[in-house]
C-alpha cells in the first residue's frame, strides 16, 4: 500500500479543499476520499438513531457499522446513508458543527481510520480533510494545506447555501466558522494543523482555477 501515491489536501471548512481535491482526482485519474463527509454522515447517523453526540462509545459503535456509500454521478458526488441520499443534508452548517464535535472523540476517530485506509488503491488517492497529511496518510507523497480568512470562507458558504435555496446569516456563519476553527485546532486528538512537509496555500484572494493550477504544479514539481 505504501507504494500507492497519495495527495492530501487539508484545511478548514470553506477553504476550497474539497473542490480542488475532486478536480485533482479527475485530473490524475485517482480515487477520491472526502474524509469530512465520513464524519458528517456519521453525525447524521447518530442523530437518526437518537444517539447523543457526546456519548463517545455509542457513536463509535455506530461508526463501526456505518452504512455509507459514495457515488459519483455526472461529476457530482452523491453520499448515501443507509441507502438514502444525504448529500445536501450533510453540507449544512449544523451538520458540519455536529461532525466537528464527534471528530474530537478518540474512539470515533479510531473506528473510522480503517475505512479511510481502504480508499488507498491504485493508481492513487486524492483525499481532503483536516488530518489527512498529519495522521491518516503521514507518508503521502504530496501534501497541501489550504486556508482562507474566516470572512472569505463565510462568504463562500453563504453563496453555496443560497444557491441551494438554504437560508443562512452571513454574520452567523462567520461566528460559527471561527468557533469551529478554534475547536478543530485545539482538540487533543488530530488537531487541525499543517503537516511539517505540506505546502501551504492561502486561497482568500485566489479563484478555484488558480488554486487548482498551483496544486497541480506541486504534484508535477515533486
């Protein structure tokens, strides 16, 4: 498995890492793992089965038997939880905050590790998340840490939700994103931080094409 190349793109919510990761997976013809979606789906599964998100053991048990499937249809990632499409549901800010809470639980992270390892298949893997380059795939050949200001990420999120017909408050999004950043970066288990050998990019003033081209160049140069 170690000889299968991996590109990790880590960073906070709204930095553009998911979009760039999917573009890179298509460009390289590699497999794709949205690690954040795993935690979002797990949080929804716990809520669906009336499990308290602070009950670490119970959430970890749900993780071990999580019925989740990722299907790409016409370039769009479809996420199925127990056969039901939850692609839109898990992208809400509430779902993101719930995922952030359970992601801080050691037993939960341990339960989902094996699922993430299994995505590493030939010819290669592109994965995005918060600890892909530091914890899950520390031996990855290519590592990127993508960031942007909280204000810019809130604007992007506000636009996405508006396009989907979901109401949101921009000021509230800034607050939620900032609080989530603090929680993710200060948690004891796999905190959000760049890997020591990761290339750091700030996408605050960059378009998605600019970021994509820079990441592609990184993979070409190394």
